[in-house]
C-alpha cells in the first residue's frame, strides 16, 4: 500500500500546547503508512523560532520552511505596520507552498484553528484536491466570528481535542458526520515523578511537611485562580500553614488587555490571604514545582483538554479540578483526583482539605494518574486514533483493522 503524503501546518512561532500536540502527531505517525511534511515558519531570528527548532528535531519528517506572514490577532496598527515586510514575503512564500503540496501529491492538510493554519490549509487543499483537517484546541462557540466560521465550514473534518470540544462543534450548528476527536496525550518520559522538589520548597521558605497546592497555568479568568483563592480561605481554617503557589504569567489578551494578577492580589488583600498565596510569574522549572506539590489544583472552567493536567498526572500528583469541559475525560473522579461543580467553592475547598489530610490517598491517586497517562494519554494512542481519522477521510482501512496478509503486503 503506498504511503499517504500528509502536510501539517505550523504557522505559530511559539511552541505552546497546541504546537506540542501537532508535533507528537507529526512525529509519531507510522512512516510505513504516511509520508510526513510540516510547513513551519522559521521566523526572522537566527536559528529559527521555538516551533521551527522543535519541528526540525522530528524524525523522518520533511520540514518545509514557510513564511506565513505576521499574525494580526489583537495586534496594534503599529505592530502590523512593523510586520509589513514579512507580510510581503508571505505573498511569495504561500503560493510556493501550494505548488509544493501539488508536486508532492499531498492528500491531507492538517492544521490548528489558527486562521493562518486553517484557512490557508483549506484553500490549498481545495486547489490541489486534498482533504483538510482543522484540529480544534478550544471550545467552539456559537458566536464565532466570520473567519472562524469560514474555517470550520471549509474543513473536510473538524478534529477536537476531546469529546467535549467535538460536541461543541455540533452544538454550534456543524454536521456531526464531519466531526471527530482525539483526546490529548503527552510524552511522559520528560516528566519524572522522582524529581526532587526540595529546592522549590527551600526557595519559598516552606518546610517539607507544609501543605502545598500548586497551579501552573496562564493567568486569566477561566483557569480558576479566583475560585482557588476563595477556596484557600476555607482551607486555611483547617490547615493554617497551607500555601498555594501560582506559577504562570498574565494573559492580558484574554482579559481585555488588563492584568488579572492585579485583581487576584486585590482579592487576596480582601480575604487576608497575602501570606498564603505566592505568585512566581513565568517559570521554566514547572516539573520541580509539581514535584514540590502535595496537590495540583486547577479549577478551570470548560477547559478543552488541558495538557497541564496530564503533566501533573505524569508526576504522580493527585488533582483537584472541576466537573466541566473536557476535564472529566482526563481526571477520573475518585481514582486520580476529585472533581466539583463549577461555582461550588465549599466543595472545591473540601476536596483540597481531604487530600491535604490523607497522604495515602494522595499517593494512591498519584499512582493511578501516572498509570493512566502511560496507558492511555500517549503519543502512540493519539497516532493510532489519527490513523483511524485519516483512513476515514480517505476511505482506506486503518492499521488496527488490517489482517495479517494486508499488513505484510
């Protein structure tokens, strides 16, 4: 059976969670079945962007340097004007990508919901007779803007990162038959539960037995920082020395251009919790923070499928979260963590207190969480699911259903 040429679109310069998922899929697809190409923007800086360097490290992958032009998402007119030179360069680069895709007989073009991925990918697919996949990493809202709705409409298949995301696409009015999902996974080899967290506790003046909850996430309203702080007011009553460490930086684009951290600090002052909560800002040593934690607490609302949960699970951490969004597809209630309903601060606080009070329960939850990541939330399972999705698009049999004679043909 001939290999299927696939082109992944990677227009972003940063290497965030969605780029990481794309790289796991691009890097892990069976090379006996797929010929993998990735169009990625190297950017103007020497050595290339973070995303470009990551893509270049993938095995048996053809990297296609492509100038996607500057993003205009929430950029000022001045920023857009300064990016004009790269925009003009994209006028030449993008048609060249279409010519490349035709020459390589690309049959599937796979990009995220970012407009420079999805709209360009769908248009190239239409020009060359390929199939386009829009990989949706966020909930699909009914009040989509025109570009988002056009991207979803043009895609041959919309692929959610959870069943929650997939169902949101259907609820927004798109046909169920063009929607599928692949629950996120991670490469757990980079998350060692034996990592020593004493350095972090020492840095922030915490004793080895002091109860500690950690949240590592960008700071904006929907991640649940505000609710978590309110819960800590109740937790303090039972555990006066308990601490919450907030790892991450403000995401002003998601908060009207304002600092959500400033609002959280005002709340801390109102509750008298300034001594219980620590803000670290951006840190690159998230593993060490997780190693130092007793509990990973992130009451994020309608989260699509947070990689942060998988990272905490891989570090054998019991988790406190909400029964909301795609979170229950990762955190198994009573097995790897506790879930409460959105807005129920007393229940959230009680779940934290239960875990603080019971080290054996924390260990049991952590062991199950790690096992779940190693058995289910893996790049291998994701790529098997993607083979099924691609096979459905192309009308071919997925590898998992091939009989012995076909597999050796």
